C-alpha cells in the first residue's frame, strides 16, 4: 500500500510537517527561555531601570516677586534665564562634546572644560552644563543641535542698588534659597545668584 502512487504524497508531507513542527517547537522554546531570562533572572535590574526612566521628581520653585521702595523704585527683581543640562548616558564622546560646549559658552577655561568632561562621563540621566546662562550662550549651545542637551528655565535675582537695604531685603543664592549673613556677604551672594 505504501508503494501505491495515490499515497506517495504522504511521505514528503509527513517529513515537511515534522520539520515545521520541530522548527515551531524550537522557536517556542527560545521564546520561553528568553521570557524566563527577562522575567526571572533580570527582573530586578529591569524594574530599577524602568523606575529611573519613568519616574522623575522635579521640584519647582516659585518665582520671587519684585521688591520696591515706597516710591516704586526697584530694590530687587527676578529675571528668567536658561540653564543648560545634558543627559550623560546618551553621550558617546564626552571630551568632544565638552570641547564644543566650551567653545559656545563664554568664560569657559581649561579647568571648567575638564570638570565638564567629568560630569558628562558619568552614567547618569541628568547633569548641569551651566546654570543661568545669557540668551546668546543659550542660542549658541542650541545651534550645536545635540539631542542630549536640554534647557530649563530658572529665575535669577538682581539687586540694582547692590547693598542698599540688604539687611532688610536679604539675598538669594544660585538655588534661589535665602542666604543669611552667616553664610556670606551680599557681594558673594550676588555673584552666585
């Protein structure tokens, strides 16, 4: 009966079906092994990575209002400025990026460039490049076209009359926190602001 020409198609079909079933079984086994590897062995690492990428706490600081004297003259006011940040984990060549950023920034010397290379070499999701830059510096850095460079808006405090009424007004540092007399004089606080 096996030699009958009407049944001759069954043997090659059986071989093809067996081969197809074996390939499908190997594919299913590979999927199960990969799922076991990801779901069981790499679970903690993947959960930690997902939390770092999906959850970020951003604290915002309210903008300080202008302070005037009784005649309406400004004693202290705030201006919005750009702060430049980077995503170091996305940077392939930190030395080249730091060199190009330093060319775009004013007053960037060798020591600041080395510090920038150090900050950009770390495996982190956020690092400051420079805080409270001028609009011209922000435009020059934006013109570089890096995807891993971003900008934040921060407030910078100005005191047009310097120390006038500083004992009443107080002053703020770079993080927009009030500074007292014990932490530095107005000149140092203004330079940081």
